[in-house]
């Protein structure tokens, strides 16, 4: 099981949410859920720092856009990945691709890039999404979009408590995985 963590890649914007991100990392690790993110910057940096504190955990996977795209915006690859997956995509295409490789999405901060990940997660991949209320413009935009697309509500959960949101997200992923498992008949 893999959860993609979406949020700002800028360290100054992520600082305010550091404690919540560390907690999220510890929760994912203790449940042995693989952690997927971009190159380990911003909010992902804090989630990774919480995640790698656990001696029993899954893997940390970085999904990267083309190197020249990262160079344009000044983003660099940070330490902490067990696996780095490079693509030949620009940021928007990479955003869709990395979400499609996951079983759920956790949103803590973020703006238009996070929104680029949320919409395909819900519309195209039908993944469960957990969003920390008030943590960024993506959360605010998503609240507004739910007025237009109320059917998205069955996949999206908002809340203030990272522990509750993460625990429920993992449970929803498990339930979806079990409900889509092929039937086994006893002989």
C-alpha cells in the first residue's frame, strides 16, 4: 500500500505544519504504508523525517519530473528516499502519474500543484483523499469545488486532526483493496 503526500515544496511555507507532518510520517511508518512524494522538499521533508524514525516501515519513493524542470524552479532532490523514480515528464504530467501510482492521497498544505494531484486522484483514479482543513489554497479550492461536484465527497475527507485523518485514510484504502480483491471459492 502506498500513500502519496501532497503539499508545498517550499521550506518556509512548510515550517508551520512541521509537527503535523512529522506525526503523519510516524503514522504511515507504523502502519508499514509506503510513502510517495516529490523530491523530499518542503512538507515532504518533514513527513520523511517522521517516517524514517520508525525501525519498522515501508519504503520512501520520490517521483521526479525532468531534471531541467526542477532546475527552472530551483527544486532539488533531498536525502531520504529508498527509491528514486525519474520521469521524462514536466510537473503537471508527473503530478498525475505519481498519484496514479498510489492507493491514496494525503494533502497537507499546497496550492495549484496539490490541486493538480487531487483532481485526478478523485476523478480518474477514484482514490481516497484526506485533506487537512485550512492548510493551504488547495484545501480551500477543493472545498469550493465540492459545492459543484458533491459526488466527490464520498472519496474526500477533511479534518484538522492528522492522526484521525491518516488512520481513516489507511482504513479506507484497506477497505477498497479488500472489496476489489478477486473472489476466492473454496473447493
